[in-house]
């Protein structure tokens, strides 16, 4: 089995009377991009801050690359890096000088950090702006510089909080390619994102949190399989009669499709029975294709359901 890079067990954090995280479990493995999803205010950024040692948890245990976070003190274990919130740099200094200061703080030698800085600037597309003062950088360029700072640590575990949110489409594509490359080289990347297409493209595993609690953990395919019933696009020789027949079929829901034909929702056994009934009625099936539920629709459905459950618990208490 692929080695675990990050293990969080039972992480909880409260601010005054507000519970930001409650008993959160998360495991990220080497060689994968692990998506961290949740609506605004769900607790994603708080969790990333806890995992990076920027916020002290109230309860739980976190291991980073096999080292306990609590025993690491103020310094992250070697090989762990992150980018949370909009990065801050000295605006009157160039990107190279800012990165040089950070490299020195990390204790690398002058020759080693010069090589690492050149590589990080190259990887993030800032090589041509290395000696430009950061005051002249756009928000997207500052985001790239923040990622370059994280790459200085040659991360084997990289935690990213919406790294493409301020970038143009081409720059975002480059950052996604970099995350994919790091994972292919054996690093673990924990990626918080609101872009469902990005998550679906990059992530092999997902953890979804809402109201500070984990509401799903698994693969994208496992999330799709949680849909109540598969949806199908159906075209027949007589859609009107097929619609009426579907209304009388057990376990089948049929509705006219916007693009013509019919939308059918049914599990496999009910669908089989419905298709047989169409044949007996002399209706030819001309097209039957499964419609893939979008990741966004499943995410919305899951988080809405978890909020309803939370409200019911509050009322009961």
C-alpha cells in the first residue's frame, strides 16, 4: 500500500462558542492529489492551518511524514510545506530576494538555496520576473510566488488552499500541471478548491467537510455511487407512450428531457423491467445512455443534506 504522508485523527477546534472542526479524520498518501472540499465556512482553511501548525487544535492527533505534529514544536518537519491564504512578502524587495530570505531562515546553504530558488521560479513561471519588486506583482503573481516559496522546501507533503483562485486560465493550468507532477514524483498534495472541474481532473481521493465535520471520504467514483439512483437518457420510437408506461412502472421515474427524449431514473433491476415492458408494448429503444452526475451536483446534494442533519440535531438538543 502507498505510504501515508499525512494522518489526522479526531481533530477538533473551537473558537469561543463556535465549533470550527469536530472529530475530523483525514489520510493523504504519497503519490496522490487529495481534494479537500466544502462550502465557505465549512472549516477547510482552519483544518489546513491546524495541519501546518499555524493553529493549535483542541483535540486530536496529526502526523506529517511519520512525525507527530505536537512534537515538532514551532518548525514543520523537513519536506512539509503549504500555501494558505494570500501570501505576504516584502513589497520593496524582488521575488528572488524574498525567496532568499526564506531559504536562509530554513537553514539551507547559499549555493543550495540559489539552486532551489532558480528551480522554484522556473516551476511557477516567474523566472522572467525574478528581479521585479513584488510591489508591482498582480494578485496572481503573488499567488505564484507563494507557491514558489513552498517549493523551496522540496516538499514531499504539500498543502494548498485554493492555489488557482486568483489565476487566469493558462496560469491555473500550469499550477494544476505542477501539482500533478509533484504527485507523480511521489509527493502527497492536499488541495483545497472550489473548482469542481479542477478537483475531478486532479484528485484521486476526496474529503468533504461541512459545518466542521467530515461528510464524505473516498474516491470520486465512490461519491458518484452514493447518488440515490442512476440517471439515463432514453430515446424510443414512441416517447409519449414510453413516458406513460414509465409512470406505471415500479421504481422508475420518467420525465421529458430538455434536449428531447426522456430522462429516466431507476436502479438496474427496475430499468431492466422497464425496458422489457417497452418491448412488450411494441416500443423500440433507439438510445439508452447513462447520464453521469456532475461532481458539483453531488457535492451540493451532500452538503445540503449534512446541513439539514445538523439543524435537526440542534433542534433535538
